[in-house]
């Protein structure tokens, strides 16, 4: 499986208002990515660290800004590892984020 898809990279920022209350702001950036399955070795290595890898996404490095979460097909995923390639792209390895829906 290696297909093109739209994903949403998500950053959550917290700021305080005038009363000292914390306000959560979610910034989203929709980009095109290549989606593929993780390799068997990645599945094994990530499993040793307590992750259950779901997908590998490849996006342009200029579109990725250290986000830790992404949304794909109405599910929210945590980015647990990245890999910078020589062709200007970065691979994002994700696991399903428990307790959150898009």
C-alpha cells in the first residue's frame, strides 16, 4: 500500500487569558502525503517501546513543523518517530491516539 492522501497536521498551544485561565488553541495544517504500511522490522522495534504502529506518512520537510499529532480518515494519531530522507521528504510514523476522535 502506497497511496496519496490528505492528512491534517495538528499543533495544540496553551495560553492564559486575563483571568489566568488556560485556553487551548488547535492549529491545523492540511497537506498531501504518501501513506504506506510500516515494515515488519518497524512494527517489531516500535512494539518493544510500547507502540503499536499504524502507518508511515511521507510529507515534504517544509510542510512539517514538529507537530506531534495528525488526523487521517477521521482518526487522530500520535507521531512517535520521524525519519528525514535525502529527497526533501520526512517520514512520520504514527500510532493511534487513544481517547480522541477527530
